[in-house]
C-alpha cells in the first residue's frame, strides 16, 4: 500500500510481510530516503493482519495568532491503516504524506478507559549507506557531524541528516504533550539504522494516539527551515478563544533586582523600543531553596544585599510607560505553588513567566509542564520555558507559550560556526530563546569580564544583530548580558529598535549547514534580512527576489567595518533596489550583516 505527497515527489510504502511484521520505506523522486524499516510497539502482537485502509486528503490554510508567516498551508495525503493482531488486539497507524515530509503515529481506538502500556517504540529509520548526522546529545549541546556509527549516546531531536545522494532529511517529534520524550539512538543490530529510544514506558487510557514521528525531506538544507511549520500542522488548533492579550515582543533582562535599576531599565526599554523587562532568578530568594516563596519579594542577598526591590512600584511604573514585566520562577516553586502564583501574578499585573530549570523527558513532567502552560492561559500569562525543553508544536494550541530555550545560546557564548548550524537543526522544531547579546566583546572592555561570568562574545556585534532576524523567537531577548549604561546610543541600534519578533512572511534565501545562512522576513510592507557566517570570512550574494515585483525599496545596510569610528565597528550604507537586485556582502570572520528594506513612495 502506498501514499504519495500532493506534488508526487515523496512516496511512502507500507508492507506486512509473511510473518505479520509491519514495515515501510520512503522515496523522494525515486531516490531512497528511508530503506525498509520496521513499525510497531513492543508488548503488542508480533503478528499483524491489515484489516482496512482509509485514505483522505486535506488542503487547507490556517492563520496563526503569530508566527514566521501569517498563513500556514496544511496539505497532505493520509492513510489510516487498521490492523488486527494474533490475540484480536487492534492497532491503527495514521500516516500523512506532505510535500515537506512524512509523519506517522500509533492510534488506540479501543474501549474508553482501557489501559494501554507502551514499553518500547519499535519504529526505526534505516538510512542509505554514507548518511551523516548533525549530532548533539542534549538540548543545550554543541553539534558534531557524525556517521551513523559509534555515537556516544542517543541524539536530541530534531536530528538533521545529510544523505550521500545529496538529499537532506530531519527526524523529529510533534505533539509530545501527554507522553514522554523520545531520543533517536543507533540500532545495535542493524547498520545505518536509527531507532526510537523512549525516556520511559508510558501507560495511558484509550482512546489515545502517540506523538507523531516525523521525517522532513528536502533537496537543500534551507528547505528544511523553510518548511518547519510542518510540526505546527501536526498539532491541534488554538484552544484559547480570546488571544488579544498575547503580545510578542522584545525583552531585556533586569539584573540589579532593585527598584532604581529596574526603573532605569524601563526607561531604556522605552528609548530602545522594547516591550518587556524580565526579572531573572533571585527576586524571591535563592531559587534552589525549597523554602523560597515565589508569592513574595525577598531578593537573594547574593544578587542584591540591599533587598530594595519594590515590585508593585516597578510594575506600576512599567505600565505607565507601556512596558510589561516577566518574572522568572524556578520549577521548584512552580510545582509547589502554581495554583497560588498564577492568580496572584495576574492580580499584580505581570505579563508572563519564565519557567526555570524544568524537568524534561519523563511522562510525569512532560504532562505537568504542558498543563502548567494551559493554566497560565487561564490567567492571561505568557510563558517562556528555559533549560532542556524543546518544542514539538504545542504553541499552535496554546500560543501563550511564546518561546523556549533548549538551545546552546549566549549563556554559553558559542562560536559563530555553532550559530550557523542551529538554523538547520534546533530551529526546525520551533522558536528558540537564544538570548542575543551586543556589547560583550573583549575589545569593548566589557563589564562582563569583571564578573563571575567571564565568558564574552566570540562573534562581531553585527553577527548578534543579524541573529534577531535569522533566529525566530516571538519573545526575543536583546542585550542579554548588557545593562543600560553599556549602551552609547550607537547609530546601528535603530535596527534593533525597529526589528519585529513575529512576521507576515519568511524566506530562507540561502545557506549551508555550519557555513552561513541568509534569511529574509517581512513585517507589513518592510522586509528585514539577516546574514551570518561561521568562524570564516566569506563573500555572499543576497538575491532580493523576495521583494514585491514592480516596487522599489530603500535598503539600509548594517555591516561590520573595521575602519568605522563607532566603537562597535559597524557602519551603515544605503542603496536603492528592487526584486531583480543582487547585493554583494563581505562577511568578516564570525560576522554578519543586517538589512532593512522599506518601500519607496
């Protein structure tokens, strides 16, 4: 039995062999992407008989509350395969074949309330010989390009693959809401084969479906990122009736935990067109103290020995100036006080919460985390989840979950090469809170080097500025390690002032994994472009074909310039362009370029 994608390029075939084992393979333009591989679940029948097949097609569009584009297309051919086992057990496998890839899951339509225990997921992915994987073993890890052999551990999701035939693929999970996390691990019994390593067994009541296993397929790596809304399509529609209170924006971290420092930061936020400030760990005491009470302000003396933070006064001052306030709360306090904190924070006028040091992987904490996001929505609180959590599309259903970490970002100060891997790996599964910095480069003699955190930026300032376009995060942290006094009102900051965090359209213009990437995004009639390179300098061409045909635009170009009199070594130039223009860009080692295109009247 086979299913084809709407454009006919991808073909999924399902088999039941003479022994009753279920298997599948996937071809793209007659080239094998997944060789014959098994499907099934341990503990269920080992001999299946295909009873019925129901085929369907969907071709629709939906409008997200916010996103990388204002319309998402959802077009696929589907099959629901119903099997009966040797003990009259029933199992369904639902398959969807998109132009962008293939997704499948296991469905249990049985008697309501009946318990099903899934011990092990037997789904596997046998790749053509010579396939290479962009491997990391944890959500905040660095990446290595490895063959499908001798991995040190399981691989974090998504897992991006380079096939020897020139194609690209990525293995991912979607709709992991009430289940456990699954890593991708090498199969010890079969070469070139990746299996599903569940965090732990799961026991659920029927009817239910497992999360989706996803195989994204592309001819170029840029297409993987261009098509990353595939994971959103595999999640349920928005469950929040009134979403007017969900407002993405730019945010800056407040580190003094003092009234005076917070007011200065609010003034800076107004000046620099930010929408939020964020109180980080320590405002309610030592975050790892189980006795710490997140319903009261009690500043950790290690953060501010004066304990002079008047949070109600700060929130009032912020509101007077059109600025919202986010609060960091460790999971220790959230797990203990969630039902007390949420109505209290709404009463205080808090805009949102950053969940800190969340537990991930297990069924218990995965279910708890998503239930906590749902509860936050009841109290009009937006959410940013930090640490090892990686998204699987839940923000479509509960868009108050604006963003999440699950990325090796500027808390670790990675190099530029790492940053050029992320768009083709981590960002395939959704928004990431990378915490963009600006001033903390060694040559600027930054304050950071004098603190307990001696790490400094390994990229140019323009590389960081370009990340605000390249990296998608509806809640985008800027100036992460910076304070208002670090800024000297450099001319290029007007790009940060103007750049949005959500978009009407997105085009991944060009790029190569670990080398460089150029992304163009539209907000209203204006386009913004970010281009970054790895640790090496390179010349690139920026094709402006994403611009509206027949219109002329003013291009304001921000670029690294060692001869610039500005201390950040950034210069600005202008050009008049249209959709036929091709711009030359010289990117310094670890550098970048940012451009704003504004229509000419």
